[in-house]
C-alpha cells in the first residue's frame, strides 16, 4: 500500500478496488450532475429574467467545477481503523468548498436544495462519524428551509419529509458500511487463519521430514558405519594370529562400505533402499540383506510364508519393513551375541508380518524405553515411529537368556495403492 500524497494514513486497497464501491460512486456522481442540471433548467424556465439569474448560473458552474476537481464522490472508503479520524486537509478543503458553494446557491435559489442528496453521501464517506452526522443535519436543515421558502404556506410535511429521508438514508448507509466492515474483518481473519494454518503445516512438515531423515540416517549410514567399525576391530584383533579370518572381516567390511555408499547416494536422491531398487520386491531385498549380514559370527536365514502369492505392499511400506529388518539385524549383531537370526515374512488375510528372531542373550523389553542412550541412534523408537506412520504395530518378545523376537505388522488394505516394485 502506498501512502496518500497528502499525508493521510494508508487506505484499504481492497476496499478501494471494490466494484460495488466504484459503481455507487459513479451513480452518485451522475446523480449530482443530473440534479444540478435539472435545477438550473427549472430555474431558468421560471426566473431567467431576474437579476439573480447570472449569479445562479455562475454559482452552478463553480459548483460543478469544484465537484469535478475535488472528486468528492470518488473518495475512496477508508478502513474502519482510520474512519473516525479527519481526512487530509486538501480533501477536507475541497469538500468544504463544495458544501459552502452549494449553501450559497440554495440561499440564492432554493430550488437547488435537492442537490444535497449526493452531498449527504460524500459527507458520510469522507468525514468522521460525528462530523458526518453534523454535516448531514446542516444539509437537511438547509433543504427544509429551502422547501419552506418555495411553499406558499407552512406545511409540516415539508419539515418531516426531508428529515425522514435524510435519517433513513444515513441509517441505511451506516448499516451497509458496518456490514462491509464486518465482512472485510471476516475476510481478513480468514486470510490470517489460512496463513497461520499454512505456517503450522510447514512447521509440522519440517518436523516430520526431520524425523524421517533421522530414521533414514540411523537405519542406513549409522548402522553401516557401526558394522564396519565392528568388522575392522575384529580384523585388528585377529590379524596377527589368524590373518585369513582378518582378511575375511576386511572383505565383509568392504562389502558393507559399498552398500552403504549406494544407500547414501540413493538417500541424497530420496529414492528407495538400494536392495529394493534392484528389483524383486521385499522378498528379494530381505534375501540380499540376509546374505550381506551373514558371516563367521552370525548366520541369517530368510523364510517367506505367503503360499506362493505376491505380497502386495506399497513402496513406502516395503521400505519401512526393510529398514526395520536392517535395524533389527544391526542390533542383533551389536548387542545380542547371537549365532543365528531368522527373517520371516508372512502374508495374512489383512496384514503382512515381518518377524526378526535371534538366539542371543535376550533382554527385558519392559526395561528398554527405546530412547537412544549412547548417541548412536534411535533404535526401537525409530521402528515404532515407522509403524505408526503406516498404521501398523511393533511388538518385542524377549527374556534374558532366551533370545528375542521382533514383530512388525502392516495392514495390507492401507498400503496397496501403489504398484509394488
């Protein structure tokens, strides 16, 4: 919004561009000149020979010129927050000149009284409320006096009529203006609410994306680096006494590094996990994962229980289950001391279930909060978050000395919209 050159407060450009306001201003503009011309013609028809005729003609031309230069009926409606303040001095001076010229003209020729109708409108649009009402009362008084001067005798209707018309016109205009103000305020509130909602959605999106990124990093790069560290440490411990085993650990670490690099590249491009991207779906990806995780210390087996049927899951659900399997096997290798682990994928009527079982030392699930305790990752908490996003569930069964079974279940009906890879 640009400030008024005369120093007035910024005006409501939305109101200024209101087509209804423009149409009403145009109508009042036309009405003013029609009434002015009609009064002049009527006066000349009856009083053209009188000495005051040149003065009436001159005053009429001056009033028309002032009205055109001042642009009073086209004054833009001011917002409610500045409506009860005075308009800038030039605009107030123009309105005053028009009213004074008209008043003089009415004194000289009372038949020009009805030109007050568009002036009422200009006063109500331009002045503060109290001043506008005062000017309306003044204009109405002049109209009443002019009508009484033209009448052969006093008549009460000449007093009541103009006053009633002015009161009604003022009440209608004030009501319409207040309705417009309320509507404008409502629109402003809706726009502000929409902006706040959009900002909230953006913040929630940022938080959700941050959580997604943290889980992706934990289940790919962090787990891979952890596996590499363990393999290289094992290689260092056995390098002097068992070089062959040490070289095997290094080869396995190299394979993990290659896979981690592929995951990092796909992570940057926001693509599916590398094992899923190779094709074959979730079953093939689990077999690749098992082959990569199997080694001298841990054997990983895969069982697919689907009755020979293809398991219909969206890419998002398949990625989540694969990430959970990766994280679970990383935990098995790092914490459980297990020698064997099994990945079992089962297709039921309404859900797909992934079980990750190991024969390790086990733990007490009730004592595990799922919160990261060593700064290395999100663990069970991240897995539960993935399942919540898919409408699934995550359960853990374990006891000290009895191994552990992690079960992730995803509803099939909610995740069959996409074509599985």
